[in-house]
C-alpha cells in the first residue's frame, strides 16, 4: 500500500481468473470485492472517515385493549419502552441496514406478547 490520505495497492493476479480483496476501514466497517479480472480489472474501494450514522425510525404498535392493564409497557428491543395503550409510537435511532426488532408487551418481569420482524 502506498500513499498517505489515499492508499493505493497493486496486486498481481498471477493468471488467476478470480480474486477477492477486503479492506478494513475501521473497527466496524469492512469493504469487500469479489470478482474476475474480466468483470473488474481495476477495482476501487472507498472508506469513509466518518462513523456510521443512525437513522430515525418510528415503530407504531396497535395493542388490543384486552391485552394490557394500567402499568404495562410496550417495548422495542427491550430498551425503548412506553406505557401500554391501544396505540403506541416509539421513536428509535437505529444503525442503517436490515435488522430484527423485538416488540414486547410486559407487566413487570412477565411478557404477555412478543412480536418480531
């Protein structure tokens, strides 16, 4: 690798038809390319100097009134909790990308319902 701000590396494929390159940009981000020399003869990987940002996201939950009592909570991922009602909107800041959300209706330490997607 050469360069200070922009690093450049040259790899000899030694007549190999396929190759793979992985660059660790930070402790959380790895860029990967897998290709053939004919598909991509001069690949470029770019690392951002900024840390991953979060995306504001709202989970809207409808709860049947027969399922909860006063004092019960609706929680997302066990952290973002609001008092249970027939309609609950919980705001979150999530990292970009696909992920599962765990929605629970609970009374103290017991869980009455679990929904995940």
